[in-house]
C-alpha cells in the first residue's frame, strides 16, 4: 500500500531522518546486485496465500492492533511523561541488558534509542514477558488530541536470542537463522535485530496519521468477522468496500507494516555486521526469502540509500 506522508507534520521526522542517514549501506549494494541478476523463485498464488494465512495464525513478531487492550481508548487528553521506560522482571534483567548492549553497539541502534529516550512527546515502554519466548509484539498505542502518537509498548519474549520467525513477512530476521545455528552470528545479535524490528513498528506508526491507523485496525476486525461468517468468501462485496475504505486489503496492510519493520532490522544489521563473508551470506539469504515471499517489496530493501536522500530533501525543503 502506498502512503503519502507530509514529513513536516510529525515530531519524529527530524530524528528519524538522522537515523536513516547514518552511512553508505554496502550490505544493500550487495543485496541489490543479487536481486537484479538472480532468477527469483516464485510460488503459486494459492500457495503464497495459504502460507500467509498460516503465518497470521502463528505470529512471531508483530505490531498489535491498537485496540486489543480494552483499556486503550485511542485518544488521550493527558500526556504521559515522554522518554523510554524499561520495565524488566528481575529474572530477565541480565539477558535484557546483553540484548540492549548489542542493540546499542552500532550507530543505528544508538541513534534510534536516543530518539525515543529524549523524545519530547512520546513514551516508549519496553518490557520482557515470561508468556512469550522467541517472539515480540509492539502495541498499546495511544494518540493525543492532536492525533500524534504519545505512547507505545514493546513486549519482548524472554528468549528472543533463540529461534527465527517464519520467512513470510520476516525475510530479514528469518535469514539470520542459518547463521545463528552455525555459530557464525551470536544469539545476542539475533535478539538485537528483533528489537530493531520492533523499533521499526514504532517508527512507522509514529509517521502514520493516527486516524488512518485506528480506522484500519477497526475495519480489519470487521473484515475478519465477515470472513468467519461468510465461509471465507473473499469475493464478498462487503469486503471489497472495506478494502476501499481502508486503502488496501488487510493482507496488504499487514505486509506494509511488517516489511517496514523488517527494513529497520536490516538497517541495524547493515551497521552491526562488518565481516564481508557474513554480509554476503546474509544478503544471499535475504535475496532468497524476498524472492519467495516479498518480491513486490524488494525495492524497500534495496533502495534504502535513495530513500534516505529523498527523506532528507523533503525535510530540508519543509523547513
């Protein structure tokens, strides 16, 4: 789904522009060459649909609907104290600090952390849950009267340094799996990449108009209810009307959100992994998974350098 975002409207834009303009992304250059010259494998449409539905029923890392918390009324007149609040159970503090240190070990991670640690209008809560294991979720979004995002929560599983998500929706994180299994990359880097993925959800939600995000979440639930009642008839005219009102189908919205988060994970990995052999191996893995499951979004992963300059130009011109 294509979005047109006025970069001057949202308070995170200046900081996020600094985030993405860190340095020349040679990992992306390698990936670009692979995607341009490799012959990608294609799955049949029906098979891809079945795989995506399977992934939706067993989520690993995701952005949760803003209304899943019954106490979340979406619009809050009171402003929470901004910054980063870390609520970590005692038994998980040591491993969490290891993951955090790994995330902050490169410039991309440090800049993103500092963006929210010193943000003037957004509270980011980070916690670790014993109910999750290898996955994570970002949600409990709250918007202020002006429509800006004022709060979000990242909930990490207690063993995010293990296990890779399915390649559907997660072409970057799943590509780390073979390297972690072989011992070439540590589990701490895997955990930090998952944290980067969740930061990507916060970044993109903050840049999305609050009214649009909430409308999509509300109508997605209506869409799911209709599917359950009509025997999963995707040609139901009511579903087409909902897709038109949302600007995309629920599947397209899901893809858009997850692939933006995956791109952020890739930004982190591009900065953190410096050994050429590992960079090439990771690029080859990502090329394969993007070709199989996210071919229509390949430019999102290989044209980051161009988008950095575009974002910078828009920000400067807006000023």
